[in-house]
């Protein structure tokens, strides 16, 4: 490559990298309670699933989450209960409509730096540009429309309602990235209790052994 083009290219890449790091994320607390996750599941299954899938989440997992089978049956349609949550729109049709294939959302909560705060900030990051076009300050080249309508919110109450929906969606996607996290935490508590009990028993056993050794040395 010609050296006179190399320096501008490197400066351009550096500037892009610096700009990406200057993005300020919203750090509002993201709920983890079951009610929020369930509301988020409904939003994802009825709104987001039009274009996005969750290939690592089966419909059966939604039953484990606590969603009624009748509701899951409506969401899955004719898809098997053990099948992954696939998008309603075919990938080719979505690519033709938006110019890109909408990404899978299974691991989106851990795929971006900032995690859940990135997702929430992205959903809340839509606004209206100088020419009246809809833009997103977090991911400026996004092709996804403002599905929650935050760019058109005209008062604080509307923004608060949309913020609550964005947090619920983020809460569900956080669960979807690791559906068994709760099970592991519960198991971890039992493991810690077991280790504490074993530590106490081994300590008492050690004391008893050394008591016998001390008694033998005095003979």
C-alpha cells in the first residue's frame, strides 16, 4: 500500500475507535426480577421476533421461565416446542427490506461492551436528525426502526413508559444470554454451605488428631 494513503487510513481508524469509546451509555439499573423478565419476553416474542431470532433459546425454556403453555403455543405457532425462537420474517426478506440481515439476539446482552447498559442505551438512543430522519446515537449505522417510539416521545411520562419497556426487553435478553444462571446461583449456595460444613468438620477432626498426638508425646 502507498505510504501516503497509509497514514490517513490509520488516523481514520483511530478516530473511529476513539469516537466509539466516547459514546456515553445510560447506566440506569436493569431489573432482574421475574416480572420484568416476563414482560420483556412478551415484548420480544410479539415485537422483536418479527425480524430477530434467538437461536440458543428454545420455546420450552419459556415454560421453565414461568410463561403459560397457552401463551407459548401462540408465540411458536406451528413450530415444535423444542425448536429455537426463530424470526417470523425470512432472513432473505429481512435483508431485502433493511439492507442487512437482523442479528440474532440470543447473546446480544454479552456481545457488546457495556452489556445490558449498551442494549438499554441503544433502545433509548433514537432521535430525530437535522433533516428529520430517525437516527440512533449509540449505533449510528443501524437499520432497525425505532420500534419503541422514543424519538417521537413528547413528554416525560411517555419517555418513562418507553424506558420501562426498554428495561423489560433488556432484562429478558439478559436472561436469554444465560438462561441457567439462576440455577447455578442456587446450586452455588448449596455448594458454599457444603464447603463450610466440610471445613468445620475437617477442622474438628484435625483438632482431635493433634489432641491424640499431644497425649502420646506426654507418655
